[in-house]
C-alpha cells in the first residue's frame, strides 16, 4: 500500500453498540499507527420493535412530506407547462393566484397513500438489506462490497414494492396538483378524481406510468442506497485518516451523535443530487404520462410523450423542473435519511444497541 492510500476496514461490530472502523495511513512498516473510529452500529431489521417502528415512522415521515410537498408541486407544474416559466416566477404565480393552499393541492391524497407505501418501502428495504448482507458476507464477499450490494438490492426491492401502492396515489395527486384553480374544477378532490379516472380509463388509468415509475425509481433507489453506503465509508475513512495525521494516533476516537448525523446528511445529499440528475428525463416522461392526455384522440404512450417533449424543446425539455427536483431530492434525502436513522434508533429493542 502506497503512502497516499487509505485502508478502511471494519474490524469489529456492535462492541458496546459501536461499529469499529480502522484506517491505516502510511506504509513505512508494520508498526505504523492506526486510527480506530468507533461509529454507532447500524440498527438492522432484527433489532427493531416493529410496532413502534411503523407508528413512529408514519408520524415522522408525514411531517417531512408536509414540509417538502410545495417543492414537488412546483416541479410538477414546470414539467407539464409549455413554455415553462422561470422557477421563482412560477412559484410567485401560484402564491398570487391560488394562495398557500395552491402548494398543497392533492396533499391529503398524497398523505393517505404515503403511509402504506412508506410502510411497504421500509419493510422491503430492511428485510432485503438484512438478508442480502448476511448472505454475501457468508459467501466470502468483502464487507464493503457486501454492504454496497445489499444496499443496492434493498433500494431496488423497496422501490418496486412501494410503487404498487404509490402509482395510483401519484396519478391522482399529480392531477390535482396541475388542476387550474381559475377554471371550473375538473376534480372536486382525491376521491372524485379516483372515481373519474377509474370510470374513464379503468384500472389502467390509475396505473398510468407504472412502468416508467419502476424504471425511474428502482434504478434511482439502487444507485442512491449503494452511493449512500459508499459515501459514508469514504467520509468516515477521511475523518479517521485526519485524526491519525493530527497526532496521538487517533486511537479509540468516538464521534458524537451530531457528527454521525452530519456524515449521514452529507452522504444522503450527494446521493440524492446525483440520482436527480441521472433520472430527471425518466421522471419528466413519467409525470407527463400521468397527468396529460394523449392528444389527437390517442392514448398517451411513452413514445408519443417523448416525441412531444422533443418537439417542445429538444432534450432540454426533459430536464424541466431540474432545479426544484434537484433541491427537493437533496433536501429530501438529507431529511429522510437523518429522520430514518433516528427512527430506527428510537424503535430499537431494549438492550439491542
């Protein structure tokens, strides 16, 4: 190992509730000092009190969804408006013509679906991560690679499971988001929208864009969770290396809870921003499919939607609303992951950590 390289290994798990990480710097000889970084161990599925986990999760994530919902409304409006106005001008127009409630159109419907969808998501995420992580380690896969693979698989399965519930809710709530308050309301609320879509388009109408949702969210979640896992390791490795270089060898360094949350937040923001950029065209196509008619009497299809977008503004049209979505996903990822990690620690069984 060259002097500039960093070796980052887990050398112990859940020793007094910690995961012990060692970063060795330098390569002069075998006596080179190593820094041990004692990071609080991850709370896995078996360590959770499930009833507390789901009840607290529903309350915490409902609050987070309420805080972030206005940005989702703004992003959706920009994606379906041609030509799209500047972001701040669009926000000001909503506030001027519709008031604050304009930013919360469809929120009740969205919240109703968020609770079961989030429950499915968290269950699939934790069960898959625990199963895949254990299996890969048993097969001799190095722990860092096993952790990244388990996180990617967990994100993929969680996204697919959640979309079964979330797609119909997404279709209804997005129809309400873009409904013009200045005209006669097409839908009188979530229940009315659900009935009208079901009556006119059948079950297929409620699952419009389901395939695109899977193509958007499944890879995005897989990449996000894998990136989140890798980012945390890189950041902790850098902190441990700095500690060793700062003198005293850094042995037995135990970060406080604030440092742990900060590392999780930075890792989540980086992963969320990257996922937003990569999946933005897919998200725009999905949104168009879910809220717009096919035109010319035809049924909306992926091909027709892409052609329409390209006619409106080339490939740049696929990135409408990127600013709000990038901000939303970065802030959402940071908020969600810190809330999620906090939730897991609140829901841990007595004596498990």
